[in-house]
C-alpha cells in the first residue's frame, strides 16, 4: 500500500503534467490566433508637422502568397466623431469621414490583398495627434490594433565656421529642445544657445561653440522628448563637413515586443516514513 508521502508525490507529478499540458495548449492557441492577428510596425508613431506620415497596420497571414478576399478596413481616432477612413467592397467608403481628414487620407488598394492596410496621412497638424485604431476583416481573418500618433517639429542643423567659432542653426523644433556639444570622445563642451519662438509656437535656434580646432570633429546634439538630431561637424578652413542622423523616442520603436514570463514553482516533497 502506498504511503502518504508517495500519494502526495504522485499527486504533485500529475498536477505538474496537467499544468504543462495547459501551457502547451495556451501557446498553441496563441500561435494559431497570431497567424491572422493585426499588428503595427510602429505603434508609437512620430510625425513632423506639415509633412506626411504613414500609420502602419498589417494583417499577419499564414503565407506571404495569400491574396485576401473581402477585405474591409476601418480607421478611427479616439474622441473623434465620424471615421478617419473606411474601405469596403473594393472601394473607399467616406460618407462618415470626419471633415478633419477629408482629402488627406489614403490606403493602397494594391497592398490590401496582401494584408497591408497602412494609412497615409498628409500634411500633419497638431490636432492629428492622438490614438488611432485600425480594424481589418477579410477571408483570412482579422482583428484590431491601436497606433498612437505624436506630433512635433524637427530639422537638421546647418553649420558655419568663422573666427574659431562653430555655429549650428536649426529652423524648426517642437517641443523646445536642449542643445549640447561634445568632442567625439564624449567630453561635454560649453556652448551658447539662443531660441526664437514663432507665432505658431515652433522654435528656431542658433548655438555657438568656441574655440574650435580646425579638422577636429565635434558633436552637436539637439534633443526633445520626441526626437534627437545628432550631428558630427568638422571645420575645414571656411567650410564645415557634417553628418546628421535622427534618433526617435524609445517609445517609438518600430515593433512592440510582448514577452511571456513563465514562473516555475519548485515543490519540495517530504516523504513520511
């Protein structure tokens, strides 16, 4: 006859096996659903005021060769009366479109058959900022995803060099940025920056650094909550060679990653003898 300790032990083993089976079932279902889920490659998009922006939305199908049928797409904006954009029965359906988005939005019908329902929004203004939702239904399934659009202004600086003074000028920044100078080895330098705010609330800036050595590279960093412009500038006589790249806010990473954490419980079974 089995002892009490053996009964407890085998009961725990049975529970662990059942628990593992449930986990496997959940993962299998998640993978099945994931094969047709709707996702965005940039759920925290940033748009430069006055320019166009693409709000991404895709239906993740099982095969890249799938040609979807019966595709309908609806884009909405939280707090907005009416729709941003709607596509049904092979054509745009804009009777309920909000006036804010008339003649400013577009889908790409040729891309819809492969599950790409990304929305082009032209001439972005501050009022366009907010949370958008993209809903897709099709012969291969469907779903919904949210995209948060943030708006601001940013521009690459231009550089001048004269009398050992290196000057950076940038015409469009919003929110108001911070400006720092450094050597390429990371040592920070003391620069002087002046801002001018225009009637639209957008800032231009002039930042100077002195003294500057010819042929030595310097880094100018212009940064606000949304975007950082990193420029490497080297004075060569009266000219300045420069290279600028933009880094977007960490909240604007192209893909939102979901992590599944599995907690393992270790059971200590003491045998009664």
